C-alpha cells in the first residue's frame, strides 16, 4: 500500500466566505511518485484530479462514501509517469465533477488563487489552484462542460481541453462518458502542449478512444476568428472590457474578427442539463447513487437525480436534436479558422455562489458547455488582469484535431500579454517550439528607427512573434536622415555611392514569414522594404527611403544611428 496522507476530511469544512488554500488537495503523497531521470517530462511535477485513479491511493471523486482504492493507475497517469513526470498527489473537485465553481465538495471550497473570497472555478478546482500557485508544474483535470477551462481562466493559467478521445479516460470516474475529456493545466502553453503530446494514446480499452489526424500547420497570417453574435457578461463590466481588449490583441496578431451566429451553440449548450442528456450523468454513477443518494451533496444530488426522470426515447430525441444543432453550427467553419469566446463571463464570490449555486454556476458555463457536445478542441489562455486585479482568460476553439494548432496561436497570444505566470510574480519564459507543429519559415528584417527595441513601433514586431537576433551595423554605404513631420518621429535610410556613406546602427529581427506581409503593409510611404547590406557582408530585408522624400531632411549620419539622434534631441530639450 502506498503511503499517503489525507489533506482534509469530510465534514471538516463548513460553509465559509473564503476558500481555504489547503482545500486544494485531497491526498498529498508523502513522497513524489515516479520522476524518472529521463523522458520528455523529466523534472516536471504534477497532480491529478481525484476522479482519476492512482494505484494505492483512494479515488474519492470528492465523495468519501464513494472512495475506492484502485490497484492500477489510470492509463493517462501511467503515460505521464512513463514520460518521466513525478506525481505529487490528488486534488479537490466539485463532487463527481458536477459543477464549474469549486465549492461543491465536502473537502472544502477551493479559493481563487488571486483572492480567496472568489471561486476558483470547477470542477477541476484543486488542479488549477496548485498549478497557479506553483505547487505543481502541471495538473490533470477533466472536462465535460468546461471544467478544464473555467478554472484556468479564473486563475491566470493555461487549460487544454483536448479533442475527445485523444487522451484515454480509462481509470477516470465518468461524469458523462461520451463527452468526457481528461484536461491539462499548466502555467505556459509550451508545458501543457508537451504534456498533451506525451499523454496522447489511442487506448483500445477506452470505448471512446480514437485516433485522430492532427493539424500540424500554424494558422495563416491573416486568420479569421469568430466572435459570438450575442455576448452576455451578466453585468460584469471588467470582464466585458477585458474581452474587448482581447479581440484587439488577436487582431494585432493578424486576426480578422467575424461575427458568427451563436444561437445553435447556445442551444446545444442548454441540452447538457435541460434535456435527457443529463441522464448520462446519472448513468455514470447509478449503482452508487441509488444506494447512497443521501451521501451526495446538493445541488449535485438534485442534478443526478433528475437523470432518472427520462426514458430511453427521451435520450434518443435529445441526441438527435444535438446532432441537428451540430449541423447548423458547422456552417461557421466556412467563414472562420478559430472561434474566440470568453473562458468565463464573470467572477463570483464564494458567498454569492453558495447563495445561488445553480444560476451562477450556469453562468460560468455560458461559453463552455457546447464544446464537447459538438466535438471541438479548445484551449484557454490568460488574456489580462482586470481592473480589479482578477484574471481574465479567453478560449480558442477549433475543430477536432486542431489541438496543437490552437496551442500555437494560444502561445503567441499569451506571450503578447506580458502577464506573470499564474498567481506568481514570475515572468513568462521565451516562447518554445511546440510538438507536431511544423517549424514555420522565417524572414529577417533590419530596422533602423521607430521599430528598434523600446521605440514606439517595436510592438508591431513583437505582436507578430518576431524576436531580436542581433544589434549590428550596415555596410559603410548609407546615410541617415530625420524625416520632418513624421509621427512618431522616423528616420530615412538611403544607400549612397561608395565612399560617401557611413555605417549605421541597426537591429536584426526575425519573424515568421506568415506574418511578414501584414508587417510590410503597415509601412507608410516614403519608407519601404528593400535589400540592406550589413557590415559582415550579408544582405537582409530592411527599411529604406525614397530619395525624393529627403529634400530638406536633416542628415544625422554623423551620429551613427537613430538612438543617438533621439538622445541628442532629449539632451537639447533639457
């Protein structure tokens, strides 16, 4: 028997106005399990939601009366241990993974990692909390109606909801088995994508496992993203403002917003609890529930009991309606490459959630419930810290098999935000290559003025995932001029005859070729892009100026570069 300790006991936690940090764990192992010295995940520590089996450790699904001790690891846990990751323990959840808020557990309400008065999001509440607070490098959750996304959005971390069947659910207590997914939380997209790649497996013993053709191409530079035709933030103005900013940020990455008809998606989402589809939740735990109904907390008990009220014919009717809505919704993919939604439309306090647990929980799933029902992939990434300091996240949604393509866009978006990692103050590390995504061709461009590091237009480079390669000089064949009347001030670089010029300071930036066209389109006349000779003999693309535009312009070549010119102006002003 594996040695472990219970972090909390049923009945210890009475309703409170704040969550308890210790409630994030149900079982904390006395020593990490696994952690081989080699493998793609070596050195990473993880936690598993306590509806996922770990051999020798009770699986409670946050219901003590349900607890059982499995002899074998869930298939996905075994895959991660084999890849070198070390398991730290089991995390709290909304009981039987039924809820999106993190308060429906006898082990206590898990707090939001930024403010304990607020919900953490559920049902994978503990998994999100231990990742956001850097107690684990990544964690497994599950996602039926949004449980792998809502906690990520509310805690400033990444949540990958894989395509259905991509990760095995063998050894996972089902919530609604036909639409369940094992999900992944991490503080960066790169770590989450590595975990997904290591855990992927078409498990023949999982009845819903499948092999999918995965999209390996990044989205085109001029991608189109869908925005719902109707948006409801339930009176949460900071979230609405944050989503508007996220749309602008995605546009800066080359996206074009396209309004999509949200009605079929909303109608599909409503079927999850307001139709015979809820019978699948009852069926998942029927034997236990019929014998121990009183051991199940409210409102989970009422939701599961409702599943008894439907006939097989009712269920078939609901499934047929869902398929029809899926056909209607599929038309949106003719116009868009990816769908953008708020991960959660609002933040709620634990006090408010406990006062109105059904309606507010439903609000949290406004943009999540339809995704698994319609067989889509999704990733939630941090977008901003709202005006009140609470996190706001967005979710990118694509067709089944687009998981790593979504991750590529999600990583670029996340890194453009400049947010800290989770609830820590650590900065984002550099972007990393992602599994399965083919390395995109790149182009190097020399910048000489307002696009230099720290200058006003440098964001036009960083928004396109450009990186600084080096600071160098041109060949000694150029002259630099300060162009009059430009806002922000800009220089003009002109190639001249041998012996008439000097070397000018430049920076070399490298960006994905897919984004180069949108960058060049921003360059106003009389500036343009041409071939620039460098001091080391190489030629790169770079900024040049039309000769006729330099009449009357100040020749600043003797200063050697634009930074020196700006510094001289500042000195003169003082």
